[in-house]
């Protein structure tokens, strides 16, 4: 339990307040994710189950095993063999940490094409309800958009709400890699939006990519829109507990550990809303190459302090003045709630300015102080970030060994 006061009466009052908030949210939104959300892992699990035994004389690697072993397996295949695996196992190859990136992109294009055909058949099936046909229409159009020329899909699973991750920039040659981790109500349909575009994973990542290129024109950067976890649906009970974050954290740790560049290319995480819970749970097991974790609009990171996250990465936090998340009780009682407020002095994060961001989803809007701060972190220009309230508190003691070269940008 998170508490900065040892008074039993105050602790009990906070617990009651947290439970009251939960019940109000449940009354408004319904008992959403726990009882009605389908298991989004089934189809990928089935694909993994069919990936076993030997392929043309070689033992197939464990799809959830070390990326180095997967990479070694593909190094021993010729172009024809690789192509046959993409044809026969697109979902596996497309989600296989350690597989060559061009192969993953090709596999996911094939899996998207297959998923698009499935949704087309659903749309034309008279036995499917009107609501089901409308859902199929939305999904089919999203898959078509993801199949457009030039899009690089790093991960894809169509089951349930759907999971997806997309790369912007040249990931193989990048000198700095940034990962955007979104929050609740993230699925394959709203992975990209036309209205309120910068509240979607694609909009966030595109905005950050453009801002990083502006902040460091001579540096090769790549940004990943990472919606490859089953996010809570709405503000129901699932958004109040840590189970979705724990599952997402395992996937995030696996992905960051398999990115190109080994330990020589730094990785920064930009975690919004419930995504900051995912990043907080993952923090202890993230590879050392993750140098920065920056959270915005956070309901908590399931820790009392930044030190309790157990990471060597710098921990940054921001919240704008009119973000409704500030009214959520920052505590954890019986597994409900996500702990201390990351922008509070007691938490100990480096608190950044978000002075002109608007609302809970405004942090990635182009031209804002918040996206500028994120971009400077992403390219390693740490001494150029602006701190909350002015001054230089968030920049104190900022440089670590090896950072000076980035600061020259």
C-alpha cells in the first residue's frame, strides 16, 4: 500500500475513497474488461503451437526463447527457405523476436492480408449480426490501411481487439530508438485516428518522430508505436488493477531486448496513461539499453518512489494542469490502484514541463512543450529539456557516462 502518512484513520479514508471511485467508474462504464473482453492471445498461441518440430532438417527455435537463438536459426536459412516460413507461418514469423526485420515486415503484411479477407467474409455473412458486420467493416478498413505501401508493421495479432506495432524510421540503422506505449482502449481499430489523431499510437509516434528529427537533424532515429499488448477496455475494473500491465510488461521487456543495435543503441520509453503502469511493472526487467522512461498523464507506476522501480534508467514524469488523471486517488489498496503520483516530489522522478498541453491526451500534439521535451530525451539532449515550474531541478546531475556526445547536438 502506498501512503505518505502513517495515520490509520487517514489510510482507511484513502482506501474507502479509492473503492468509491472504482464503484462510480463501474457504474458509469459497466463491468467491462474482466467479464467481457475476449482473450487476445488465442490465435497467436495457436500459431505458436503449430510452430514445432523441424523445418528442412533444422530444429525450429522456441518462439518465446532467446532472440539470439532465433537470429542464429534464420542466419542458417537461404532466401527461399525464409520465404516458405513467411508463407506457412506468417503470424509466428511476424511476431518472432530475433527474426530479421524485413522478414517480420513481410510476414505481417501476409497476416494482415489474410485477416482482411476474414473480415470481408464476416461483412457478407447474413448470419453475422448488424453490429458484427459493422465491426468487421471497421477492422477490414484498418487492415487495409496498415497494408499501404511503406508501412512497416513490427507485430500483429488480429484476435480479439487486436494488437499491433509499427516502426517509423530505419530501425536497423537507428542511433536512438524510442518506443511509445499507449494506455486504455488501445486496439487495432483505433491504432490510428483521423479525429484527435495525436491521441492514437500512430499519431503519437509520428509526432515524436518528427520532433526528434527536428531536434537532431544529423542523428538517425526510429520510433515504434507499440500497441502490442491487451490494454484495458474503458475505465472499468481492468484499468484499476495490474494484471493487464503485467502481461504487457512481459511483452515490452521481450521486445526491447530484441531490438537491433544490441547494447550500443539507447532506447527510450514514452508511456502514456495506463501505458505508464505497463512501463512501471516492466522497469526492473528492462535491458540496460533502456536509458529513459518518460511518463505522461500517469495514474501511477505501481511503485512508491522512482527508486522502487528498480531500474537504472532515468525516470521522467509530466502532467498538464487540466488533466483529469490528477483527480484519481494515488494509492494501491488490495491490488486496486497504481500507487504514488509520479509528479509528486516524494516520488522522485524528474518532472518535466507540459505547460501548453491540453487535457489527458494532449501531450503528443506537435509544437507543444511536452512533445519538445520528449524529443530531446529521445535524442539524448538532456540538458535542453524544460522542467516543470521553471528552474533546472529536473536536469540536476543529468549526465551519465557516455552521454556527452549526444549533448553536443
